[in-house]
C-alpha cells in the first residue's frame, strides 16, 4: 500500500517504519538512489535522512529520542509515545527540508507520523535592564585610566634599565680584554 506525504514543510520531522533488516536499512542512509526508490523517484536530501534502530534506544524510547535528539515538540511526540515506543523495526527520519512537495511512499516504508519542531523564540531585540541604564551608587567605579605621568615614568624606568645593562656589558668586555 502506498501513501502520499507532503514533505515540503519546513518545521516538521517525518518518521517512517522500514520493513527491512537493520543491515539493509542502513544502506539506505546516504544513498540517494535507494532513498529515491522509497519515495517513488522523488529527490531526497541524503544529509537530512537518518536511519535508526529503535532497539538501540533501550531505556529512552523513540518518542523521547525524537523530542531530545531531533528537536520535536515533546507534547506531539508524547501523544504518540505508545505507538512510537512500540516500533521494533528500523525507522527512517526525514528532517525538515529533506524533500520537496508531495511524494508517494512505497514499500518497504510506511509513515508512522510527522511531528512539529519546537519553536524557538524569535529575536526580541536587545535586552534592557534598569541597572544597565541608570548608575548604581553602590557599584564600584570603573578603574581609572593611567595618568600620563605614570606612563612616562614607566618608560623612563625601562630606558634606565637598558642603559644600565649596556654599561654592565661594556664593563664586562673591557675587563675580559684586559685580563
């Protein structure tokens, strides 16, 4: 039995059960031709297709994996938890943008479900804080910039140390020649 699925959604993850042995299912991942055969010749982005063995998720479950590992809304995956966690055969996960438009899903794949991604908060602009806008009387003042006199004294000290080093070098050379 074939199903028609619209993969054009930019915010949904599609999960398909594969009626294949895990070794055969793993060959689908990364192989554009095999993916196209599953979807009646439709072009599928291999970088957005992932094959997973639900048995490897012991203790976590497929529903929790989708929520935590794929960014699916936890409530949406939770509604299908019993069905998702009962899947024992390999699954194919198509991330948003894996395909374009409506595709026909053929044997050996069957749609388990499509799940919306968690929505991220949009850009709300710069964060405003009253403490950042009004000076606080209890806050320590910023460190003062070095005074011009301090930097010139430092430079003078460096010059004096270099002159002392040169004088000691000359004294040593004179002593070495005279000995």
